[in-house]
C-alpha cells in the first residue's frame, strides 16, 4: 500500500502516524514569522546603505549584493538567535501543549484509528 505522503514533503507542523515534529522544533508558521522579522530590518538597512554607496548600480546588481549579504547573515546568525529567543519566551507553554498530544498518545478510537481486527 502506498503511503499517503509518499513522494511529498510534509510541513514542519504536520503530524501523521509516521512523521512527527520533535519537541522543541518551531512550526513552519513560527519559522516564517521569525525569518521575516530577521530579514526585514536587514533588507531595509541594506537598501539604505547600497542607495548611498552605489546609487548608480542597476537594481539587479544591488539585489544580488544585498541578498549575498542578507541571506547568510539571516540563516546562520539572526534566525537561530530569534528561534532560541522564541523558544525561551513561548516554547515551554505553546509548543509543549502542541506536541503533548499525538495520534500515538491517544487511544485508537480517539485518534480516529479503527480497532477492527486488532489483537487484544
């Protein structure tokens, strides 16, 4: 039988019987917000600096230089720090509740699983 998600990526906060988001991992929604919070001020500051330093550069060249700086800074420094901060502030409460109940932690009838043919 083919697995319903075979060949497809699961969202970080999607849960099924074979894929679980481990405790302490931010949801895809949290990561999206954190990434935006990290990128926006870096892009805004970079646009101001490049506008003053290289006002005659064509927009594609400015975008190339800006993203070459912003993406690594965001991925390797800013986002990890913001995710640690988010975990410190909200992780113990919000994420602990969200990951406490999984299909495997519920009785079969509560998880929407059939108990027909189950050996007792």
